[in-house]
């Protein structure tokens, strides 16, 4: 009874780590595909 496990805190940390990893992956994908997506939108705007 002296030691109470902090499972709620551990769960929050795990969710935070997952969110950070997802954010890093999204940033990398946008950095790689950003110019391509920009060119596609530019072509669409020019055709209008």
C-alpha cells in the first residue's frame, strides 16, 4: 500500500510519445512532398 502505480501517468506519456512520432512522420512527408503538392495547386490555379 506504500507504493501506488501511476498507470494513468504512464498512459499519458505513451500517448504523447505516439503523437510526437506521428507529428515527426507527417512533417517529414510534407517536407518531401511539399513542393510537388504546391506545383499541383499552382497548375490548377493557372488553368482556372
